[in-house]
């Protein structure tokens, strides 16, 4: 049982408590003894004899939450009226909705927004389809597309079960980047059919965010859509992760005083994220990367459990052709990058690494090695979790990348734009602020989206993929377009 309380497993108990001295203290003690983290206590109703209260508690997992509730039920004279899982309550009815930008309260407004006035707008777009950017939602709208085959750490759970994640992604687009995003979950795993569907819906969107599509299919889907569409397409599990990892790595290297070209990086997990992270790290100057899957190191000449992307990986990494399992190849490594599964990396392996090791254990929700186990031996530690320092979270990246790509009407999101985004995230933390527990900014740092969008726009114009007229800038005005 994981008994480390967190908000994901928080719940509210509605209790009827007798108005006796010390009864609330008994309830609070029961929660504490069961390992719960006590939150808000609110009065719902009060009478002469009883008090009805809502008590919010954080637990470590579902079993822990139930154990806490049972401990409270055992308190004499206390009645549990209701047990409400706060995460499920947040999802009731879905997490997003559509709102009109203009009111429809008069006949005039209706006639302009819909028939007959809308016909004139339709005809204007029919004559020049580029006007869809100025006369429809296209200019600020992204489709979040998934087939539900690689959801979070849950795997192939299907399109319906993937919807809460895609809704969440749409929320993040809106809250952090001001981008309107729509979840689109497809009831097909066929690569060609997914490509056809996305191409067919593309006219209504300014960008496509591919999400939680299993490897190696995700590589072909993204590659084909990038080539065949004229709007930016990005598989966030690949490139979003890669951008944030690079930003964090560059700052971690500053902390330990090492240069990208001098380090040895071992990557555990050569799926979509592992390949994309390796590509962007190579582009940033790292020369010695060794990828490891279930069978061991990827090297030129390996034939077992290979595919097109692993063939590419074998050709471009592991320059010394090292073979062996993770415990073998980690010897002397400066960086461990975990994109695999819980418990894949041990303290014994960590102790084989070079001085001042950097550990990015990004498996979620349970990392390859727990920070508390690594603490005596590691210099810089990052995970994908919000309850530890240095959270590697894609929300630092994709809202700003798409904000910039939409604003300059980029046709693609290329490597230069991704590298620019990574360096923009890195730059948020000054040298004075930088430290082992602060190598990456908070997801709530409002500077991030603006910095990323600005850097992405610059890179888009420099590489010739921006299609919107550039806005002149002054010394006091940020880069932009009109």
C-alpha cells in the first residue's frame, strides 16, 4: 500500500458528529492514526444535538482511502453520511464545455450568426480558404487526437476510457496557453484509418496534437500527417517530453559542471518518448547515448525485438557498440533517463555511475527509482510527479509551442522550434536560482508560455515555416505577428 497522501486520492467525508466535547478531536485522531492528511473542515448543518461536517482528507491510494474511512466509521457515535472521491467529483459531466463568444438575444444577432447572414461568410471562405483563419475558430483551435492505446501508464484501455485524459489535455491547452482544444478519441487502431480521419477533420483545426498512441504506430502516423497536412502536427508523448527533458538536462548539467558533449547518457525505454528524447539530446550536442529495452542495449547489428525506429536508434547512438543489460551499460554513466517502468533502476546500478550522477526517473506514477532511495547517491533527481522537486511535465511545453505555432501560422513544428522551446524553458531559471532541487520551472510559472511561444515564433520565421505576416518589433515590444 502506498500511504504517501496526495490530492489524486483525496476524498470528503460527510459526518454526523454528536455535540459532545472532544468528539471532533476523536475523528481527527482517527484520520491521523490511519495515515491520512487532514484538509478542510466545514460545517454543513448544526443542531443542538449534532453537527454535520465535511472533512477533506488526502490518502495514498484507493485502499488507503477506504482504510481511513473505516477507521472513522469505528469512532463511537460518529455516522458517515457520505464518502465522496474528489477526483471523480471533478470529472462528473466531463471537465470542459463550449461557450458562445457572442450573445444571441435578438433576431438581428441570430440572422448574422446563422442564416441568412452566415451564408456570405461561407462564400467568402469558399473563394479563399485561407480566410478560415480569420473568420472561424481555426486560428486558435487544436484537435487532441488519441486511439486510447497508450494512455498514461495504463496502456491500451480504449477510446472511451481515454476521454478523461484528452479532456484534461484540452483544459491545459486553454488554461495555460489560451488555446481552444477538443478531445477526439477514435474507435480504431488502424494506422491508415487514423491518418485518413485526422486529414478529414483537419480543415476545422489550426493544429493537431497526437496523444497516447502506441509505438511504433505513432511514428508513422505523425510522420505521414506532418508530410500530408499544412498545419502543425505534434505527438506530445514524443516531442513534448523531449523538450522538457532537454530543458531540465541542460540546467542539471550546469549544476554538476559538465558539458553535453562530454557526458554518457543511458536511456531506459526505447519507445516513443525514449526515441524522441534521444533525438533532441543528440541535436543539443550529446554524443554518447545508449538506449536499453527489455532485451538490453540497442546496438548496430542487433536483430531481436527491433523495428524501424530501433534500427534508426542503433545507427545513431551507442557509438562504442556496447552490449549488455541496464546494470552493465550504466557503468560510468553521467545521466540515467528512465522512460520505462517502476523499479527498473536500482541503488546498486546508481552506485556504478560517474561522480555527481543525474537521474531522471520519469515512469508514472511510480518512477524507476524512488527519490528517497536515490537521495544518498544522486546529485540531481527529477521525476514526472508533482510531489517531488523537479517535475518533468509536458504542460511546460505544449501550450507554448502550439501558442507560438498558431500565432505565426506555422505549417509544421520542426526541430528548430522544439530546441528553441527547450532553451526558453531552461532560461526561466537564472544562474542564481539554479540548484539541485530547482532545475525546471513550475508548471504554474506564468513566464513559461510567453517565453516558449516567443522562441517558437522566432524559430519558425528563421526556418521559413511561418506563413503569417511578421509584426515589426521595438526594443519594448515582444516578438509577434498581426
